[in-house]
C-alpha cells in the first residue's frame, strides 16, 4: 500500500503534505481493523478505524463524530465494546496460531503503528546516537546497538544507512542470539549457541536473502566469513549489492535462484557446502502485518498451506548444502504453527536434523514484528 500511495500522490499533485498525511493515516486505520466490521460502508469503517487507532483528538472526528472524539483517549477494550466487536474479529485465524502467542494481545497490536528500529553497526554506536541527538531526534535505547524511533522519521537524511546503521526490526536483530559463536571455554559472548567457528573463512549461505539485512547481521557477528546469497528476484539482489557496497562487504557471491523448483537439479550451488545456511523463508508475513495491515485485510486461510508447502520444498533443496556438523537457521515472520513448529518437526523427522534452539520472538508487546527462529544441526 505504501507503494500505491506514493504513486497516487505523485499523479495527484493537488494534495498538500497535510492532506497526504491524513489520507495515508485513514487508509492504514481502515486496514488495521483487519476482518472486523467489514459489513460497514467504507466511509463508516474509515471513521471507526480512526477512532480505534488514535488516542488524541482528530479534526475529522470532531466534524463527523464529535461524541467519539470526546472519548478517543479511552482504552481499546472500551472502544471495542462501543463498536460491538471483539479482538478476534480483527484476526480470525486464532486456531492456526502458535500456542505461545497471546492471541488477544497480538490482535490488539494491529491498532498501533510499530516503531522504527535501528541496528547500530560495530564501532558506529556513538556516531549514530550523536547525530540523532544533534538533530533533536528522540529515541529509546533498547540495548547497546538497538534503538527504537517513531516510524515516520526519515533517518536516511541523518545517518549513513548500512554503513553506520541498518534499519532492521528489533526481533530480526535478536537473531544475534542464534549466531553468537561459542568461545573456546564453551560459553558464549551473549547467549550460548552451539555454533562453532573454525580457522579460515566461515561459509554462510543466505538462501532467501531479500535485501540482505540478515546477511549484514551475520557479517557483523561472525566476522571472518564468506557470504553466498541468493533470491528468486533479480531486482532485489541489485538492491542487496548496493547495500553490501555501503556496508563494506566485499567477500561474497550473489546469484538468482528459485530454490522451490530445483528438485535435486544442480542450480548455481551444485558443488558447494556451507557451515551455516540461513533460510528466511517466504511466508505469510503474519508477524509483520502491523506494518502492512492491507495484507491482513486481504489474507485468506488457504495461503497458510501454500506457504508451508513452499517452505518445505525450499528446505528439501538446501539441506544437502549444509556440511556434516553444520547448521541450518530457519526463520519466518509468521505466527502460524504450520509455518513454524510443524516445519521444524518436518525437518527433524525427514532429515534427522537435531534441534538446538527455537523461539517465537514476540514483538506485539514491543511495537515490533513477531518472528520464529529455529537453529538445527546436521548430523
């Protein structure tokens, strides 16, 4: 939707900056209602979305529903009661969700815009914080290299993205906990994982690399590595290569590959094996719909099975690329068990992989995305 709105405003110059902001906000509020109140006329649903998603008086509400504007600071539960629907109406697939998810808290998170998160790159922590402070930009320091800011801020005008800091969700950054290598004493720098480094470059294959955020994280954490990256989309790999250049990453190989259809055909990686394969698999994206609520609105349940099967197809084609004793890091941004725990069970049963660690990284209580991560070792 953000791409559509940008194109729409480009073609309709009559809208000023305040108009664009209000129109965009109304659209997002409309979609944040998910599958609730879909029987209402569009105009009424727009107003209901604005009332539920905002906490401060709104000029539009004052003109259309002044009685609602007076109550806009009420807690979400009381607003829901006024409109006669429940959180389950927003996200109706609760039986499909991983058991660890607090279903009501997750559904209510759609009514709040997530934060923008920065991962400060090694040695750049002080530089970035100083630049933000000089520009009077408020931020919360989550940890020594993670900051949260208001989503609407254009930080690219203040800092050198990818060189000094990476725009990366809080829970995507937490994959550091799965990548932190064990020290010779058997304890980890941050949190213990069985990932063992060896002399010489550590080979890492990010097989669904996207624009490369997790690859840059792996580079920063594991240090002496050779990266191999692939994606089904050539344009996004062009973006990745530009980001790698800004990030100072030179020792890598990149190529286009559709890993869902190889079925043991050679492809671009026929003779290679890797110490670590990262599979951030295509998924429903349900853990990120707070940022893209239009996906929530248009989603249909049968897509869960589609993505679960797609993930298994991809994994079948990359398992043989993990060396004996090496690791597979499986990642989704989904809250559905068929994409998460059931896929891990498939890997354990079909390929005899040993599960070392798994976790649903909850973001709905932190204005962040929710991710599922599992680290498995190949025997």
